[in-house]
C-alpha cells in the first residue's frame, strides 16, 4: 500500500507532466506547419516551455521536500550534536 506522501508526490508529478504535454501540444498545433514542421517562433516557445518545465519541477520538488518532511525522519540537523563539536580546549 502506498503512503500518503507517495500518493501526493505521484499525483503532483503526473499533473505536471500532463501540463507539459498539454503545453507542447498547444505549441505544436498553433505553430506547426502543414508539412509537420515547427516554425522558428514555435521552436523558441518550445525551448522556453521545456526550460520552464524544468524550473517548475525544481520548485515543486523543493516545495514538496519542505512540506512532506517529518522531523521524526532524522533529516533535520541536531543542534545538540553540532554544539558538541565546538568544545573548548
């Protein structure tokens, strides 16, 4: 059985991929030629969409990491162990 966090991650990832595919299809239908080639303006938009998708996925991944991080997982730094390393001589 999948955990709650895994279901959230899967649903966010699938929705982002569907958004990207929709954007690519929209660019292809608007700027595609009759012979199946993409116009230069469409190519620039497609590169921008891919770059935007990468940055969006980066932001979503960082956001999910902060939202789904549980203190019990041990992923946060322990203040006590950091303070012990700077002991006086």
